[in-house]
C-alpha cells in the first residue's frame, strides 16, 4: 500500500508567525553539499553556467534567453563569484546581498559576433577567470567545468588552466534533498492539483487543446507557480505519449492525459500526469489499461526504499516487447522513474536527476536508493490511434520506504464534461 506524504501547513505567502521554507538555510545546505564533493575530489573551484545550476549553488537566477549569459566561479573554500549578464550586473547585487562578489559576465552570444570577436571575447573571459583563481592561489589547481561549450573550454586551457568535467559531481551533490527542498517539491505538487482541478472545471466538449492548456497554466500561475507548463494528449493522440504540441478539438468520449511537467516553485520542477475521459464513464478496456499503469507505478514506488536499488523498482515496468517494440529505447522517458531537481546540463523544461529507474539501464547498472531522494514515476498504456492512459507521481524516499507528494485523486480515471 503506497503512502502519502504529510501535507504542508503553509502556503506560498510568507509569514513571521511560523517556520515555512527557510530559504537562507536551503541555499547554505545546497552549497555545502557541493563543497563537500569538491573537497573529496580535490577540485578547489568549479566554473558553472546554466541558470538552474548557478541558482542551486548560489541563489542567483536570471532569464536564460541565450545560453551562457551568466555564470559563477564556485569554490570549495571561498565565497563564490557571480559573473552576471548586462543589466543583472547592475540590478541584482542589492537584491541578493548574500552574494559578496559580482563581476560583469562575458558572452559571445553563440558566436554571432563572428570568429574574430568570439576569440577576443573568449580571451577576456579566460583571462578574468584565471585572475580570480590566481588571487586565491588556485591558478595551478584543477578547475571543474559545467555547461560551457568547446570554445570556452579551449580558451580556458589556452590561458594555462587545467580543466576537468564536473557535471557528474553536481548531479551527485544534488541527489539528496534537504528538508526545505522537499517542502518546495510538496508546494509544487500542491500547485499541480490546481491545474488538474481546472481540467475538471474547464474541459467541455468542443474546447481546443490549446484553450484548455492555457486555462490550466493560468490556474497554476494563480496558485503560485514560478513557471507553469502544461501539455495535453487527447483522443487518438493519447497513445503513444507525444512530446510535440499538437492542437485539436476535444470531442465526446476522448481520453486525455494532462502532464504539467516543468511547472516550478522556487526553481524546483514538477513532473506529474493524470488521466481524464470526456462525457462518459471509462470502458472496461480503459479501466484495464489504467489498472496496469497504476499497478506498475505502485509496485515501483513500493520497491523504492533504502537498501534496495533501482533494479528492484525497474522490474515493475513491463518490457518494451509488451507493445511489440524491439528496443527499450522506444519507451525511454515513458516507462521510467527519474530523480528531480535543479541542475541541468543544458536548458530544458524538466531537470532529470539521479537516480534513473528503467529496464533499459537499471537492471544492468543499478543505483542505490538513498533517503532524501525525490523521484518521479510514470507509466503509460493504451492502443495506437485509439487512446491511452497515463499516471505519474513524485515521491520522496524516507527511512521506511517512500511517500507520494501529490495528493490529487489517483485511484481511477476522472470523468469530465458529464452530459
């Protein structure tokens, strides 16, 4: 029997009357986790770009409309240096007083300035990084790199720095969530419920997928989402899961499943699905499909406990051959469990993290479950161009198993637009 997590006693507004999400503590504990990994690996500094990564390590955020606009030089033993883009360099220092060192960021805007200007800007970028390291006696030590493209890495090496890839270290540092981080996930899980409730309230026969998506996004924004996202697969497009946005009119009898993945609160991304049927009760076949999906998700959740590995949970998912597929890659990101968090190697809606649970990798390369991991489990069943059902939950690993974070009804397909 799966267990539900306790509900939050507070909302998105802040108050001095109680302890809610302690943001300064959360920032400090995230940074401490990365510092511990860097010290263990003998890497005294890491140069990091990508808004979620910099936010995780320092608490600084920006709108990443182009890659690599801002970045941080993060140290195992020193305060970080933020290299901020243009207006952020002037706008943010008094807004983020916990960050002591600010510099103007260098960007070549994906080389649109041309090869000569790119090399010149990369030269300035590399020189400034070297100077910061030299000022701290670290110019001859290893420099970890996360998120930069080849031209930046070549420039740093050309400046005499020894660079090493550090992305796996950030994945490791961020895999265990603190108390405050778990509460951020609980909050975003609660916000998802507002989106799914809007499906029940707003879905009518004849509404377009686009109009319903916009309504769901609005509901989650009103509920406090920092970023709200929604995709809807309906009718003959509801199996297999499509990740291309395709509009259509929703008709009587349609199955639809509603992912609100990528909705964020304080930078923490959600992953969740619920399934609905329009205007009628689900058929016996649809109930059978949904039972298979729920049973798989529940079995994976039950197997997710300290002492087990991802191989134990992966056995809950059917093999790809169940649907006549030849390769497990054909259900990658569909029959899966994946960690959640901020760090991401390149811009995307949902930041997958450690651990990974699927038949493609976990049976041969298992990873241990650890207390404090936050994982999303998802499964899909149906028939091509007929219809499909889907369910996804976020869970947190505890001392004695794990708990589901999202409390929206899950036992059966929800009926909307009853006639």
